[in-house]
C-alpha cells in the first residue's frame, strides 16, 4: 500500500469548492502544517520541527485549508538536485489529505507555487522529483507543463521507494497554467 492516489486517468477531478482556501503559510501555522505533513505517515508531533524549518526556509510555502483545518501543502526552495550541483528551484512537497484528493486541490497548490516563483524568478526552470509509481502526480505535473528529464534511484537526497524517482522540469510561462488562485506571496529570497 502507498499513500499515492489511485491512478484513474479517465476520472477527472471535480473543481474544488470555495471552502478550500489556498494561502501562504505563517509561523502560527506550524501545528497545522505538521498535521498535513503527517498524512504521509507518522504523527503531527513528529513533523512539528520539520514544519517549523520549512516555514523558515522555503521561499514559497502554501497551505490549503477548509474551515480553518489544513488539508494540504506545497512549497518550493532552491536546492541541489544532484550532489555538488548548483541549486535549482525545486518543489518541496505536494500533499493533500486522502479524503480530499481528486478535487483539484493539488493542482491549485502546485499552480500557486509555480505562479509565485515565475513572478519573482522569471525564465528560471522549476524542477520536481516524484516517485515513478505515483502516476497521478506525474500526470498532474505534466498537465501543468512539467516534462520528464531523468530517472534515478535518488534525486535531491531522496531515496525513492521502489527504487526509481522521476525528475521533471517546468519552464512554461505562468500565463499558461490552467489553474490559478489569487494569493499574495512573501518571498524569502
């Protein structure tokens, strides 16, 4: 069993309703972010320190919430994809709680991160690494303009379950993203 959503390419996600709000994470969101991170396994308490580090370190960090309860997150930072390589823009997590998947929340989160990054770092490529078994995420990334550039057991210090990860690159204009939310961003750059 994995924490990946079942891949059903003929099932199109419904537009997420207006009750799901996408916004930048704030310092006070550490506990909620930790709870959203814990859907990949573990407890919110185990993720709290990591959540605080992400809040302080990531250039853009968005949270999805409904009725004030965090239901997903996505961020980006400059990070070396390969040892000794120059840092590149790299998506840092894209997670939605299982019961709300396939409702467009991940697309809104990832689209928001792409918009924010393109606005402050135009013409710079954005990368993402995904487990090769996560077909739904690969498909979502491709819909938002990512294309595969490589496969390996490890990217960005991540060892992939199943032994294979995919490195994807996006270099599309932000005007081409099919999903858009209006969110004000604070960059740490």
